C-alpha cells in the first residue's frame, strides 16, 4: 500500500516535468531539422534512387560524409531519430500518467 502511494506520488510529480522537457526537446530538434533541411542543396537524389544514377565511384562520392551536405544530412537524420524517440517516450508517459 505504501509502495503504491509512493509510486503514484512519483508519477504525478516527475512525469509532468519529463513531458515538458520532452516537448521542448521535440520543438528544438524540429527547428534545427527544418533549418538543416533548408540549408541542404537541392538535388535529384529521389530520382537517382529509382534510376541508380547516384552510383558513381569517385573520390567525392566516397567522402560525401565529410562535406557540408553530408554533415547536414547526418544532422537531419540524427534530429529525426531524436524526434521519433522523444515522441514515443512522450506518449508512453502520457499513457502511464493517464
């Protein structure tokens, strides 16, 4: 009975704070992701994926990760993963808090 009371008190005091932090994290990562996407150079990579046109074996294509565009793509991917995980955790805490 005491354990249930402590657990309920913990949920009611800590989960709202966690949800506010997660909400702020989602908003901040979304803004960073939007800016990173807008800074990326436009390309026809969608069509290259269908046609196989992006399969050039050159020094530039092998070191794409160290270029500005490569770093922006990595940043976009990392932000998308953080947003997805934060949203899942946010809604799980919402379900637990009830």
